[in-house]
């Protein structure tokens, strides 16, 4: 039986083009360098949905460039609420 990872520790990292990448460390290369994996997609209830533009891309980076460490769930743990509906599923009254 294969255990599925439910979350991953991620960081922000400058992309060099004015934005940032969301990355996780996959390998320690040297004391100040790591190999990172880009996370680009979303986490629905059935598991990570990759957006192929960047998701899974790996490269070496300076550890000092990694900021804002946090844990990202790879599965949605509760269903999304639909706008305009109460928890009971009935439409909101206009009054």
C-alpha cells in the first residue's frame, strides 16, 4: 500500500521576473544550496491538480533565497461553500 503525502513544507522564492515561485526543498546540494521543486496548481479533495506550465520543474537555488516557510495541504479537507447558499443549501432570502 502506497501512502500519499497529505501536505508539503513550502517556501516563496523570487522568480527573477518580478514574481515568485512556490517551492519545496527536494535535496540538499551544499551547505548554502538546495534543489527545489516548483508547486503550481491547486489542491482539490481528490489530491494535487498540477498546472503543467511550471509544476514539477526542479532547479538549484541558494537556501538564503527561500522565505515564508509554511505547510501547504495537497488535499482539500472540507468542501467549498457555494456563494449565495446557506449551510442548509437553501437560497438566501432577498428580505
